[in-house]
C-alpha cells in the first residue's frame, strides 16, 4: 500500500507538471508536511549535506496543494545539493508574516518558507532569470531548467509568490510566500481498511475497466458489500451489457482503449439519464468528465480501498 501511494503521488506530480491535473488547494499543516519530508530530503541531498529544519514557531497552516508543495521543496533542495558539491548546510525555516504592502501579494497573513543553502550562490543576472522555464546554468543532461519554474508556478497558483533573496553572505536563499490559514488538529488516516460498516441492499452494478486486476478487485469488493456484479472490459461491451441487465449504478474507468469513460457516460446519459455513475480512475481529465455528466460527477481516484469505495457508493446511491 505504501508503494502504491508513493506511485500515486509521483503520478500526480507528473500530471500537474503536464497541466493534466488541477491543483487541489486546501489547508495544510506545513510544519508536519516538512517534518514528514525529512527522510527524503536527507536521501536526496546526500551524506555531505546537513539538513536543518525549524518550523516550531508556526501556529497556522498554509493554503496550497500538498503534493505540489512537497515537489517544490524537493526541487529547491536538489538545486541546493548541486550548488554544494563539497557539502554544506541546507536550512529550511518557516515563519508567519503580515504583509501590508507588496507588489505581488495582497495584504494579509502569510507563511514564509525560507530554504537556504551554503553553496556557490547565484549572480544577480542568474537570479533574475532563475524562475524562467527551461533556463538553467547546469551542463547538458544535468538539468531541464524546469525545477524553479515549477516552484514559482506552485506558489502563484496558491495565491503567494516565490523569490530569491539577494544578497546573502553565502549561498542562496529562496523564499516561498503562501497564504496563512487556520488548521484544525491533524487526524491520521487509518492505515488499514476497516470492515464495511454496512451491506447495501441487493443492487446490480456494472463495472467497466480494461484492467483485469482492477475488475477482479472491484467485483470482489462489491460482492462483499452485497451487490450483484456484472463486468465489461471496454465501453462498447459495457453499453451492450447495460441493455441486458439494467444496473442500478455504473462504475467506469476513464482511460480505456477505444471509447473512453467520459464518452461512455455521455452515451449512457442518453439512455439512462438518472443512472448514478462513478468514475474509478487514476487519470485526471476532470474537465472532460464534468462535460459528460455535469459537475455532479463522482470521481474515485485510484488507488483506493474498500472503505473509500463504500463511502462513494453510499453517496452516489443516497445523494440526499
């Protein structure tokens, strides 16, 4: 499960980079997020670099996308590593700030995350262009010039900004400014799926997915929850089964060969306008899904467990 979750996070980062996935802004306990990155930061920068994290002064969180914020911090850390080939210090601090007048930020409360290294530093000319896409001072094959541009894009998308502080005595300091928000006490999600809380009344469900392992998992899970299950490996066969069994709910993948899930949903809506549809997919074309079935589209992101499936089924079958 941990390996799958890491894979899902990496996929989310790649989709966000290709702009195929929307940023999902929400309140984040930034102190906990940075603390949770300690291991990956140490392994990414190597044994010659000392990592120091100081976030104890924070009483508020930030509004951001957690996956993108983690990726931004990691990008800056890797740049810092490359600037310290003989070793040095990587220092990450976070403090609360009040902005009254700023050309890039609206007045309000912010959290300033400062990432400082003791490396070779940047000239004023390099710093002026560092956030530009594809701009890099690294040799051929050693950098794409996209790391810091992603950092800047993440901060701007969240309503903040990113800046390179100049001059400092030694090395480079990059400041991320993110809107400050109040956060409630953190609740750790359960690691294991709890036993289903209820059995649904006997209902027919049609599962359409081109992956046989996913179909098997969904069939077993749905049968455990009390459903009568029919499956199809693609949208065309799914539409044929739809006419035979008249299911009470449809669970469909998005990315399939031939007709995709959104196209199938559009065809289903013409025949069965009130049939609840759940998209169980790792793909992220939410706009196309919404165009097919409206903003009420129910999206269950892979990977998911039985308890998440149960929650979404309950919401789809009992919308009020």
